[in-house]
């Protein structure tokens, strides 16, 4: 699997620049590979985006051959319209702009500040959000830390909030969410990899839950604290691991988690509504 992945991701892109038949084969390999990832992992809509890009490698006749017959006639009438020269230059200009912005973004992220003339042009295109320096999984993690968010009315009895997708209950199997992107659950995973003071998302979430914000509470699954917000809130960090086959069959658990460590101390709201540490 590792060898196949390296071959598909390293060698197949060179097929994109070959003759049409070679391009079509490269597109087929890419689409098949992304479908396998889609069926075995939760990478939200990233696989769909890659498949959409690969479809641009197919020429008109190849695409028409795969369309339902009721669409073929309409597509052929569109292709038989005015000469395409006047329609081609906006695409060429758009591609040139995308190449420029992405190259400038890559350069500034890796090599430092851009020359002033290029920086001015890039700044003018910035509002269109054509590119960013974001990279998916540049460094792979080898552990699965998860944040357990708990509320309490008396700072003695604590009950956990339930998230729709992220690990919580050890007996709940991992859900298949792709191509949906559960942004809060996703952000909570990244927050677990950072220090609490550096992740304002968790602090903002804690404050809104203490305030009883209905839109924010609706981002979490039904469970404790649905009828009223807690007076206190805290967060504990656990290391989750998959159970082995024997343990899973014995107790029905998908996950096992180690001893917890404090992530956020008990917090409450002061008279002015600001978040503060509970005494």
C-alpha cells in the first residue's frame, strides 16, 4: 500500500502532461486512488476536490461518452456554438493568475519576503482568496489525544458534553462522515495537539457553552446540559487508542483511553460575563 501510494502520487502526475490517452489513464488512476481513500478514511471533501481536478484531464468526447444520453444533446449544442477563440482567453488569463498567486505564496512561505513589485500585485489579488499557504498533514501524528469537555453545577459532579463525530464514548464506533466536514470536531482534535493558552477556539467554546448559546450548543450532540448551561466547565486530555480484536469482542469497546491530564482548569463566568478561573 505504501509503495502503491508513492507510485500514484509521485509518478502518475507526469502522465497529466502526456498525450490525451495517457492523460485519460492518469486521470483514471487518480480517481480510482481517491475513491479508495474516500472509502477507507474520513478526509471530508478533499478527495472530492482532487477528483474534480482530475476530470479536467479528460477531453470533451471522453466526458460525453460517460454522460447520460439526455445530457449529451445539450452538451453537443454548446460545443457547436461560436468559435472558441473568444472563450479561451479568459481561461488562459485565469490560469496564469492562479499560477502566479500560488507560486508567490509558495515562495513567501519557503524563501521569505517577495520583491516589492510582486508583493504589490499579490496584495491586490489577496481579497479573492485564490491561494493560501495551508498544507494538509505536513507532519503526521502518532498519538490520538482527545479533549473531554465537562460541565458541572457544583464543581463536584461533572458530566461530559457529547460530540457528534469525535471520539468520546469508548463503545461508540468511529463514524463515517466524508464528504461532510465536521469543523468543530476537527478543530477540537487540533486543539488537543496544542497548549490551551495558544488555542482560543476552546476558550471561546467554553465561554459560549457557559452562556448557554443555542447555536453553539446545537453544534454538539444531545445529552447533558441541553436544558440549561452549567455553572462551571473544564477540559481533560486523554490519550485514545484503538482496542485490539480480543478486547473489542469481549466488552464491545472500540477505544481505550489512558489516565487523563488537565487541559483547562474549572472555569466560570464573572459578573461581567468574562471567563475566569473558578476559585
